[in-house]
C-alpha cells in the first residue's frame, strides 16, 4: 500500500494537481465576432480523444486485431448565453460558410475549416487581455470582403487582427502556466444543439456545439520557458501565426 508521503511526493514531482476548471479556448475570428469574448464565455470543453481502429487478422488458429487507422471523437463545447446570443450567432455564421442557409449552396472545404486550440492551464494563468485591432483604414467593399477568408488570427473580411492571440507584448502571458495544449486541425461546427427554454426562475440559456476536425496535434506548454521566440510554438498558436504571415 502506498504511503501518504509517497502520494504527496508524486504530486509535487508532477508540479501539482491539474484542475478541470482551469482551461482556455482559442477560436478563430468568424463574421466579425471577437473570438476572445467567446473564449471567456466557454463553460465546458473537452480535450479530444483518439481511438485506434483495427481489423481482425488470423494467422493459423490465432486471431489478432491489427491497427489500420485512427478515429477521433468530436469535441463538444458549451457557452454561457447572453441576451445578444453572440455565441449562437457566431456558430450559425461559421456553419453558413459550409452551407448557405438562403441559397443552399455548399461552400469549399478550405473556406469553412479552421484551427481551434484548447489548453489546460495552471491556477494563476489568465486570459490574454488584448482584443481585435483594425488592419485597414477603411472597411473593405462587401463584394471583396465576401471573397476573403479568415487566416489564423487575421479576419480579412472584417479587417481585424486579433492581438489577443499573437500580440508580442502578450506572448509571455499566453505561455504562462500552460500544462497541455491541443490544436484541432481543420475543425468546423457540425452540430449546433437546440436550446431548451423552461419556466424555471433561475434557468440560464446555454449554447452547445459539436466540433468535427481532421485530427489534432499536441503542443505542450512549458511554464519554465520564458524565451519569447519559443512561446508561440509552446502555446500551440505558432501555426495560426505563421499561416497568417504567408497569406
């Protein structure tokens, strides 16, 4: 039987207990809605799972299951509903890039898939304080704006660049206390759940969405690494930032 001192020592060597209620979510800019505000409203989210798919293979009288692929479980997110239904409208807009609700036209795959980052963080880690900043002096014409995609933290159609994700003066805070960081590659919302309304006096509206993605990449944070040049990579934001610079 393990001793209490051994248990305490194991916790100490692992830098403490990981708390399920300490997390951050980085969503892409969509339809002019600040993703940072949605990050603050996220109530629940799951770190994605991975399942190895296999097929039975018989050799003589022995059957073995041989791995022939991987399967990824959808990620569910729940957001606190506000009177402006910001979260609901955000995901409705995102889904409209896949299928236009008015014309029923199906969009191109690259136009509606975006990266999403989920982080489990330490107790004292905070949200990046910076919000989207304008990158154009004047609003782009609608005909041009509709053809421009969002690339990482840059939302060309709305002329904004989200410094809350990649602002150089805020990079240290992004890396501070990141225990585990996962990037959902080529993600998009497949299911926007119905919102039940009741007569309960204290009932609050919640918006739940299910995300599908191609796969995910684990990009672990390191709270001991304060070198600015490595912080983007450590937090999982690096790919979003570099893709934006290539555009």
